[in-house]
C-alpha cells in the first residue's frame, strides 16, 4: 500500500517519534549473537501493530541470525519521514513502501538483481536508471470509485456511470435528492486522503493519452501548466464548485472519511483498493458497488501502482542478510494472504492465488482492475509513482495540501498548477 500523507517534524518532534517507536530507534548492528536490523513500517486501521508483528515473526523464523527492531512511521507517509531520518544519520536498514527516488541516485538503497526479482510478475516496475530499488509485490488501483447502491437507486441511477458526462449527471441526481455525491477527506495528518479525485482525473485526461507525461515533466519537456493537466485539475475544482465535493469533509481523518461513507454521508467514495478489505471485513448496511472513474469517451482507465515492497539500505550492517530477510517477508504465503485479507492487495507474484473466501467487494475490485487490464487501460497513479520521472520527494505532500485549496475555492486550476510548478522548482534546489 502506498497511501500518502505528511507530518512535518522538527528536531524535537523527530526525536520524540523515534523514542516512541514500537521497538526503539537505534540503528541496526552486528554482534556475536547475530545481526540486528531496523525495519521501518507504518500502521493503519487495516494494517495494525498485530499484523506487522506477526508478519515480522514469520519472516524472521526463516532467516537465521537476524533480530528485527521495528520502527513505526508517525504517519502513513514514509518517504518524507525516511528523508528526515536519513538527514539525522538514522536511515533504517529495511523499509517498506518508501519511494526510492532520490535515495537510489544518492547510493543509499541497494539495487535488486534479476535473480532477486525472479518471482515477481512485473520485475522491472518503477526503474531508476534501469535498476530496481523496491520489490514490486503488490498492485493497487488508486483509486476506484466505491458507491452506495441504495443511494444510487433512490436517485434513479440504475447503472454506474460509464462516461464523465454520466458521472456529472449522477452527481446532479444525487444532489437533487439531498445526497452528497462524493465522500472526500484529508484532515490533520491525512491530507493525502483528498487526492483521489485528482489522481483519477489525471489518469483519464492526461496519462491515458500521454502515459509518460510525468517523466516528460521531470525532463523539463512540459510543466503542470500544460492544458491537459490544467483540464484535469479543473474537473476537481468544478466538482467542488458544483457542491458535489463537500469542503467540510476536508477536516476528516482517513478513518473518519471511511466512516462517513459507512454512515451514508455520501454516495461515492473514491479510494484505493485497500478499502475492499475493510468493506468485506466489517460489512456496511448497504450493498457496495465498484466502478472505474469514467473518462470523457467512456474508455476504461484505472490508475494503479505496482510496487510497495521492501527497500534495503546500503549502510545496513549486513546487506545480504537484510535482502534475504526482506525477500523472506515478501514471499511468505501467510504474509501475502495477510496483506490480501487486511489491505485488499492484488498480489503481483507469480503463481499466487488469493484466499478462496475473499469477500464480494474485493472480488468486484479485482474484476474492475482486470477489466482495465483487458482494455489496456491501466496507467500510473499521479503522486504515487516510483522510479524515473516520479514526483520529487515531498511533492506528493505539497500536491495534497494544494488540493485542499482547490476544493475550498482558494485556488483555481491555473493557480494550483502554478503552485505545483513553483514547488517543483523548490524541490530541485
């Protein structure tokens, strides 16, 4: 999983976060009794401490001579946090779902070999200068649109919208019935949760026709003021202006945003595929459907990210053991099943089959993704990319903060894209 958020920590805050980690903040070390390695992870309502502790124990049982000290990032945004740890000389030995961009070029992450990657369906996902620095074990559509079938029926909507015009029509019908069309959050440390309408619009309006657009931006061949990108941003601004996205929702945390959908405070919930696990584990009191955010022409486009796995520091006290442990964690059947059940993962490892008892929302999620695969409609998810051409470190957080201004009307599309260009320039300094 690769959910985005950011909590800026000063020196005192960073020290406090480290001292509060589940297993301490000391860098890994070697001794006569074995090698101690630090492992940075994150916790969410789906992936809680018990999930990680069990998964760590299973991997450790397969690799002799390793002791793991678990570190927990203060938010689900690991990359910005790892950047701070690195600056203070405390780069973890092993990390999960951290964007390697910047770290890899600086020689701080270990490149995985083709032999290491033999079991993975997409072994060369997110390359940096032709090398892979994060194990590509999991595909996540980010987002799909989960919707309340009861709310749709009450508004006279008989089928999910297949074009963007139909989506707008559905929004108008819902609003006319007094039903908030979209549930969108982004409060507190979870600013990343406001990004999903924008990610979806960039997928349909930019990446569908120009899949290398962000790489072109990184190469200086375009800017965020490109009319294609401005159009995508404008769609989000227009949805908010029409009252289809309620600005009040921006005060909600990620967990509160999901609860708002459960509490029928909106008909549609654009969210990553991990919501499927939550919906099946704790059933809602209405039937949930799933559809891909529609393109203007009705083509099936799904933004997705394949990656999310382990990266290893070149400064780990024993790099070979760290790699061995990371692979043991990623390839363990029980760990993979746990990820599917807890987080709705679509595992990208050869021969893997999800548990047969997966629920209906997960199955519908996989079906929506597979429809896009069949239509050659899977594209990158803006702000979630890894590898060459991805956003510079820290920019995903800035993009999410800017979306709040877009939804509240403080910025229009042109101002938002100018803001992104300015933040890009700052990030390159």
